[in-house]
């Protein structure tokens, strides 16, 4: 099941509005739009866990929020959103209580969550063990997933 037309349009409109506000450095407006988009996606995703489009949209929303906070020199908040997205897909990829399709989508999504964390680590200090774990996971994407604390 997919988002219906109105809901997808709302998600897209919110994300597009957030992007426009971001370009204009209207930080609070961008934050509001991104958070509303993420909330809408989370609501739908809770009922349609196997919908890959919702998973990818949610990751994009989390990354937009991270970029927003990093642009405002709030690196701890930026890292929070990057880690949250990574931990969610990492958890889903190892959750035997969800179907194989969900685990597979989540596992594949690690390739979307690891690079932004590694790039962030080049600009802002995060623990060496976390960076090593991310690099190991990125190199293998076959063993146990990395853990961030």
C-alpha cells in the first residue's frame, strides 16, 4: 500500500517548502516543514512498514533536519538526526520479528545512512570507535551492523 495522492502531495509539499525555506535561511520555517513531513511519513510508515518509499522518505527527512542543524552550527543536533536514521535502519535490518522484505530494505538503506555519518565525522569530531565501526560496516555491509552510542 502506498501513500494516497493527497498524503504524498502533502509530504512532497512540506519537503519542498522546507527546502525553499532552507535556501532562504528561514531556519524555523524549514525545521517546521521538515518535522511535519517526517511526522506524516512516520504515521503512514507505522501502518505500512514494508513500504520502501516511506523508509527512504523518512531517511531523507532525517538527513534534511541534520543538514539544517549543521548549517546553524548545531553539530550535536545534526549528529542526533544522522544517528537516529542510522540506528533505525540498523535495528530494522536485524529485527527477526519483521518480514524479510523489511529487513532487506533496511539493510540496503545502511548505504544511505553510513556515508552522511562518515562525512559528518570529517567535519566534526565523533568518537574514533564509532567511525571505525561505520567504516567496517561500510566496507563489508555483510556482517553485524555498527553501533553508535
